[in-house]
């Protein structure tokens, strides 16, 4: 059945539920996991002749901060996978569009399933906030298991 499962995480409690599901599924199927965390690239806002940083961080501070958040997200997955005896690799990707990074990573790592969380937003909040999960579902050729 499934042999290589991609588990995107943002480190949230909702992602924790998807992690538990992916680890248990991988354990039962004898599959391996590929964990990923997407961070936005460091950007500077440019207006006319003035340059103002969008964030208070320098590029080095931003890199350190995102590395710390990625490590925290990965630690949860690696601990759960280790306890279950499931092999797991990690990848941090910098992209403005997380859904594209997820689809691209699933393809490049030859994953045959993506397990991800959804906030389940609908109506106006779903329209305004968008949904990375919906975008992955719409654009991915890899099957997606959505955990809520």
C-alpha cells in the first residue's frame, strides 16, 4: 500500500493530531515518513527609495528563529516516529506558498501519501484566510489524507 508518507507540520496542536495519525499509519504499513516544515523566505519591503524591513530580524536572526521553530516542529515528529520504530527524515523548505512546497516535496521525495491537518474553516473565514490543505488537495497528484 503506502510506503513513503509526507507529513507537513507547522508545529501547531492541530498538526500534532496529523502527526499521530501519520506515525500510526506508517507503523502499521511498514512505511517511512518524510516530515517537512515550510517557512516564509526573509523579505524586505521596498517603497520608493526607502527600504524598510518587514520584520525586526536581521537575515541571520530570521534564519536562527526559523531554524528554532523548525526544530521544535520536527522534534515532535521524530520523537513519535522513534517511539513507534518508524524511520523519519526531515526537510525545512523556504517558500511563500506552503501548498506549492508541499506538492513539490511530495513529488521530489517520491512520497505516495500526504497526511496533513486542516482547520476546517469554511464560509467567509475559509475564503478570506484560504486553506493550504484545500490547495494541496486541488493541485496534488499524490493522495492526501486530511486529519481534523
